[in-house]
C-alpha cells in the first residue's frame, strides 16, 4: 500500500468516525480538514522527496521505509521481465565484473552501471541467491549503489557455495513496473580469506610532476575489510623512494631511498609501530666498484630476500629514460646495461652473482624464490647504442608518445632462473613459456608455495606499457596462460598474498590513474574476474606497487627518516 493510499484510507476512517461531531461542531469540522490537508501534504512531500536508495530484503520481515511499494514493484518487474524481449544493450553493469569473486572479509563495493536511455529515471537492483535464500531488492534514482554493511554481509554469506545473480532494471517510474532495459551478472564469495594488509604507494601524475614534488608521494597501509581509507604511514619526503618489499614473515621492510643524495641507498629495517630511520639503517649499492666510464651504481630494482638477510639488484647499470607529457603513460624507462649483485646484511658485502653477471647482456629485476634457493631475473641484449653519450646519460624529454617510442626503442626481455647457492650462483636457464616468445617478459613473482610464477608481458619494455598483461607459468617452466583478471589497459605491479590464494595488481582500465585490483587464484593457478579496491584510490593520485603484508593494518603507524 502506497503512502497516498494510506492517506485516503486514514481520511475515510476519520471522516466516518468524526461525522456526528462535525455536523454538530463547526470548529471540529474545520480542524478535521486542516489535519487531513496537512497529512496529504506530508504524504505528497514524502512521495516527491524519494530517498536515493530504498531497500527491501524479502528474506526479512517488513524491512525498509518503502517495504510495501518495493514488494509490489518487484512483483510487477518480475512479471514484466519474464515477458519482455531480450535486453537492447542500453543498460550495462560496469562493476562488479561478471564472475567476480570477493574475499569473505572485504568491505562492500559500489555497484555501478551505464544507461543510455534518457527515459530512465529509476533503477531496480535485485540480488537473487542460488542457495535458496530469498532475494534482496533496491530501488534507486542514481546510477550506482553501495550496499550498507549488513546487506553486504548477507550477500557474501549466501554466495559462498553458489553464485548470486545481480540484476539491474531501468524504469520510467516507481509504480508501473515497465522495464526499459535490464542487465544481469553473477558474483560470488570465496571461502579463502586474504588475511594480509596491503602496503602501497600513491603518486601524482604525470611523471614530470611527481619527480618535482616528491613530498606529495604517500605510502599507505590498508585493510580490505575496513570501510575507512587506509592510513598514510609515510609522506612529505623530499627525495625519490621506491621498490618497497617486506620479508615473508612481515618482520622486515626494505625500500630504495635516496638518502643523503645517494641514489644507491636502500634500507632494511624491522617492522614496528613507529619506524625512525637513521644512517645505520641504510646500505648503498654505490659501494660496488664502478666499471670503466659507467656512472655510480644505484642498485636498480633492489629486492630484499624473504628472510630479510639478503638483497639483490642490478649494478653497474645504465638505463634509458624518456619523459612525456601524457598523464597515462608519462615515462619510458628500461635498463640497457647491468648485472646482478647480492648484498649480505650480515657481512655487509656486495658481490656479483655468477651466472647473472655477463656484461654482454642486461640482467635486471631479480626476485627470490620463497626458500631463497633460486632467483628469477629478466635478460636482454645490451642496448647502450641508444645513448648519445655513455659518459653522460640523462633523461630525455619527448614530444612523441609511448607507442612511437616503443617502435623506435624496442627491447624485449626473457625470464631466467638461476640457483643462489649461497651467493655462488650457477647456470642461468630460460623459463620455458616466459622466454623466446618475441615478447618482453618481466616482473616475475613466485607464489608463496613456489609452484607458480606470475609475470608481466608486453610487446616491448619493462614497465608502464599500455598492452602489458599478467601471465602465469609453472615455476619450473611450461605452458604459460594469460590471466582472466587482466583489464583492457596496463596490468602490472602484482603481489601474492601469504596464503597464495589472492593476487594484487594495478591497472589503468578506468583512466590514467592506476587503481589496485584483487583476484583469486586456486591451486591449479586459475584466477577469476578481479575486484576493485576502491577505498585505496584518491582523486589526483595513481595507486601503484601494492604489496601484501602478513601484519595487521596498524602494525606501522609512521615511517620517518632522520637527516644524515
């Protein structure tokens, strides 16, 4: 029964009950009509001032302000939908993606859709459950809806064993049930929790802006179950810092940090609430002996080992770097020369890794196996001919875009695996499926059980490539598969959860600002449509380099660096 119908019903009853008094008393008669008029006005205003969202959970008893209206409307829409012709495509659910699997602890997403029909004024959202639970209905005059916490927990609880069907119907009004268009997707919830926090960086773009305003860069530590924004733990620094990584137990943190104007500086420090870094927390790759006219080493792509004892990086490296005035792809960067070296925090030594130290190749981007017995790295022929003056390599400012530069400066990397052997190295072997494929293969990451390797592949380059996609291959090599989670543009910067069931990555599918996504990976290496971590985004910032950390989200409250 609508509010208008209730008002009429009230008037009829009141009129019948008061009629003898009204005929006897003119004042009472006037008061009656004033009361009735006021009631009609209130009902009219309530009708006109429809809330942005009205909810009816048919699995609960009389839920929501518009319970009666929604019950009737849902019934009419259901009847109309069964008789309607196939959807005309003017309505499209843009998020979640069809087939998305959510972690059981994640906070609610925002459901969004596009509707090209100008007649659409209202949208009915329905969530139906294959486990037999009664559906939930939402009526809104917006093109988005974020479930409140209780509703979202209900949806997750009843979509673990079987998928839920989320449908959106476009309507001209709130009463007739006439459908203009409709679209439906399926979503589910995994039994596997994430269990980790997420450490990531936010930077302004394009690169030319970020490089002149390091103090605006932010490092944040977030919890996917929180409805609040992740806490900022480090910001306001005046130098370049990047390539953060945690030990596998979450007890150690490492990051490249230009300390005391030393581009080769990197710190390794215990994780604690208040991290205050001093000179003794840093070592420098610049201590490695220079080779000929090569500039001082900065330790490119430095990465700490899972135990926190070692770090690996490219040394004696030379890189090509171009900066463009393009918000989405504002930098072309790749090493043209370099070999792999190992830093030992116990001895303080930096030594080349035999088998990954051939100066006729560029060897870069080393990563460790979970047991520290092997390293993966990417390798290509040296490209020093790209530099006009090898003694003075500088950043180039380009008017050409990333696609034009890739055609001019094409470089392709293959993935190799080498034994660590306590720093003695060995023979590097190409990874079958991630090498010799006429593509560039880079940024490999082992799964925590050492069974799989996820890496980035593109036609050229080593980072920030528009066509980059995530691929998965057995750690020992084999058939590589393109992952389902990939979006249309730029997919990279990935990280495994400590239980090996979830993978973080960054993508530019929604615009020039990278966003962080999450996908489920099963024991067979099969992944799902991804989930967007929307609360990890801020306007004007690109969110990148996400890392899973097996610590609570308040394990680090601040990171500060004392001047030398």
